C-alpha cells in the first residue's frame, strides 16, 4: 500500500512539474484577445513606432496616438505612438507587459516607454477565473503584486481577497486547471487580430462612444457591448454613485492625510526601469491619469519621488476639471470619445515639456 501511495505521489509530482513547464512556454498574454491582437499588430509594424503606452482601460480608451503624433509634430517633436492599454490591467501588469514587449519584439526605433501609474495592485474580482487574468499570473508578477498589496493602506480583508485571487489565478495558470482546452485554442488562433481591438487608426486606441442607435459603437465582443451599455446607463442615471467615486478620487488626490507614504517598493520598480532602459537609449516616463477607480492614496506620494523629466500628471481635478465632467464621461471611470480627444491634446502639451525636439 505504501508503494502504491508513493507511486501516486511521484506521478502527481511529475504531472505538476510537466504542467508548470508547459505553462511557462506560453506567452503572458495567451488568454487576452485584446492583447493578442495588439501584440500581433505591433509585431508586423514594430519600426513604425518609437513610443509605446502601457496601462489599463484608462489608457486603452483615452490615449489617441494619432492626436499626440500630430500635435507634437507641430513642435518638431518626433513621436509615433502605439497604445498597448488593455482593460483591467493594473500598474504591475503594465510594467511587466512593457518589459515583455521590449524584450521579445526587437524595435531599433524605440525611444520612449510611457507607463500609467494607476490601480497599483487592485484586482477586478469580476475577472477571477477568466483567461484574461489567469494568463498574466506567473511567479514574477504574483510576487510583485503580493509585495505591493502588503504596502497598501486599505483594510486587511480586501487585500487578503486580492492576494487570494492572484494566488488562485497563478494555480489555475501553472497547473492548467480547466484551461488546457483554451491554451490549445490559443495555439490554433495565436496569429489572429481582432480589428476592433486595434482601433480605426490601427494604433491600439479604441474610444468609448454610442452609435446613432444608442448602442456601444465597435464593441470588441457581444458580452463587452452589454457590460459597457449597463455601465453607461448607470452613469447617466445614478448621480449618487458618481458622487461617491468622485469624492474618493478627489479626497485621495488632495488630502495628504489619506495618502500612503509607504511607496519604497513601487518606487524601486520605477527607478530600476528608468535606469535599465536609459542604458538602452530608451526614456521611461510614468504618468498619472484621471478617474483612477481606487483613488490616489499611493500614486501621489510615488509620483512626487520620481524625477521631473520622467513624469507628468493629468489627474488634477483642479487643473483639469473637464476630465471629470459628466458631458465628457461615458461611465464612472471613463471618458467618451470627445473627452478622450481633449485628454490626448492635453497630454501632448505635457509631453512637449519633457521630450526633445528633433535635430
């Protein structure tokens, strides 16, 4: 009987090791259709771009490289941007994605990496068990997320829930728990490009807007269309919910007593990236977007520590009140196309202060 149990244990151990090795062979974006599409599009056109923008939906839906390119060209600044923003990505995912793209897709034209300082390590629990979340969960990213969570000022319970969610997602990814079929489908469809996800200018920017029928224009998926419609309807009809989130955002931005000064770990990530890529001739710039769902408790103290030439701020409700106005909003955390266009023009002004003119 002991021999039987020993053999079962050895088989289970071998199976676990093989599973982990197989999972390590998949790219970190295997389960995210939007990211797959952006990666595949970028791979085909790497040298067209000298600037890459990373972040979540606040970048995906708000940053128009076409506007930035045009506005900066008028000031003799050469910028050809690509928007790698993907909905639900937090700061840790954005930095890991930037590192992955630079390492795996050679681009001798690359000069700039722009990374959003938003939602440090917060987890969108609605994404639990989804391929979109699971595919990013490797040992490196999970360890960074867990370290960041230990530094947050939030209550212990939500942090424990986030930590548990990330560990469970790593387990699902590493051991292919219920995901083997999906990974096989990725292998079959790995070169696909969802044209909606790369935008009308094929630069990764997809704004939120309603069409003439009052429905979401150009949704990436049917499910996504209905989710966005519901969030838009709630935004237009539930002012108390909007007031709640705006108060959270404004208070954590303005009130230093509600901010968390313990940002050494996050700062170390930023500092290492700045110096690492400077040695490769690439300037890394971190920026604060408006409408960050979790507020600015750590983001503002972190931003203050970064070098002036490697940062800019577009979040101030006092300097940029228009970014929080209902007429430019799509839902509680996103602007519509008109708001995104204003935002991109304002971003160009900030970029002109820290980017060199062409010789």
